[in-house]
C-alpha cells in the first residue's frame, strides 16, 4: 500500500516539475521576442 502511494506521489511531483519547466521555457521565449 505505501509503495503504491509513494509511486502516485512521485508521478504528481513529476507532473508539477513538467509544468514548471514548461512555464519557465514559455517565460524565456517571451523575453526573446
């Protein structure tokens, strides 16, 4: 049970990281233009 929860928590964290990376990349693109 705890392993499943850790796995789920990890996927949530990775999704948040991807969103952060996309946001940062978008900000950088806006600055270049």
